[in-house]
């Protein structure tokens, strides 16, 4: 046997003995641990959670949407939709005219109203 193997077998005997002998904690130690636990439980029971404030409807709505980042995204989309509705690009108006079947003014003159706003206001009395 080599020196390392002999040294390993001697250490293994000590490790095996240490694994077998599990010391039991002292009764005084267990009593101190139990006393500390009871004191800690009593202190935690004294701490009362602060009452939760009632949130306003606006704050609840804002939280359900996703907060300020989501609200700014919705605002930007709304403003873009209003802008496109008020001032549509020519491609949108051309596609809408093709969808409705409106071509040039000469061939689709039936689409225009022959009365002006003044004429309509005068006929109502």
C-alpha cells in the first residue's frame, strides 16, 4: 500500500466514526432556542399591517390599463387616429373613393347633393 492510500484509509475511519456519532443538542440550548422563537412570534404578532387606503376609480382604471406607460400609448394612438380622420392622406381618400365606386365628378354626379346648406336651411322654414 502506498502512503496516500494508507493515509486515506486512516482518515476514512475517522470520517466514518464522525458520521455515526451525531451529537444531540443540550436541553438548555433547545430551551433558549424555543424562548427566542416565542419572543419573536410575539413581536411579529404586535406588528399590524397598515390599513389600505381606498383607491379612487380613476386610479383603479389607470392600474387596470397598465399604468402611465400604457396610458401614454393609448393617448398617442388616439391623437394619431384623430389626425388621420381629420386630414387623411390622399391614398386613403383615393381608396375610399374606389371602394364607394366614386370616380370622376362627371360620371358620378348623382353622388353630389344639388342643394347647398343655404337652400336646405331655407326649406325648413
